[in-house]
C-alpha cells in the first residue's frame, strides 16, 4: 500500500501520519485485495481542519472528506466513513453473488402492488423431460431429493409426473387424451 500525504496551508505532523497509516491498515482488511494506493490531503482553513482521503483498490475507489476543529478527529471520522462505505459495498457484492444477480424480486411499494387474486405462482427451476419407462422413472424418483419427476413416457410419448406419496408409495399423474 502506497500512501501519499499532501498538506495545504499546513505541515502534517508525524502523529497524524501514523494515525492515518494505522487506520488505513484497518480499512485494507475490509477491502478484498487490500488498498493499492491512498492519498491523504490535509487542509487548514482558519479554525477548520479538513481531512480528505482517496483510497484506490482493485475493485473500488472511495473518497471522503470531513472537517472539524481537530485534525486527528477529522482524519478518524473520514476513515470511519470510508470503512462504512467499503463494508456496505462488499456486503452488496456478497448478497448479489449469493442471489446470482441483482435483486429483481424486490417487493413493490404498497401503492404499486396489484390486488391479491389468490396464490401466486413462483417458478423455482426447470426440469428436463427425458423419455423413459415407468420403471426407470420409479428408480429415479427414489434417488431424487425432490420427491417427484417429470418425464416423457417412452411407450405413449406423453408427459407424466411420478411423485412420492405420504404413505410411501408412488403416485402417477397422466394427462387425458
């Protein structure tokens, strides 16, 4: 990690440099891949001490600024801001990866929701419909965790469903005509 310090209208004391390095090391633990470079800008303006920090990592660039009457407090506050922003972004990456993409199933606000007309159909997954005999389908249902199987009957060429019943037997659903 390369840290650059810039003082505008002020010299940067060594204790502020050490504070910045220590805080940036903690921030580097939050970011995947760490920090490539950071730029700390300290400005003195009459009674205000302004700290501005830009952090560049592999996947994320963050910038924040904070002003107060104490330079150490400004620097601590700005790096805390950056840490919260990094944690929020990393959390978004993790939830997006778990879900398999951006959240498109977010519930609508109450004024946009259609009136309830009964139970909704929620598609969970697609199943390939393989041609097989009833005996092959029965073996496959016994090995599957779903408890059912959609298959094409090799004799009649019709799509059928074979499922496990609560009594331990297998049920067969065949279409008419």
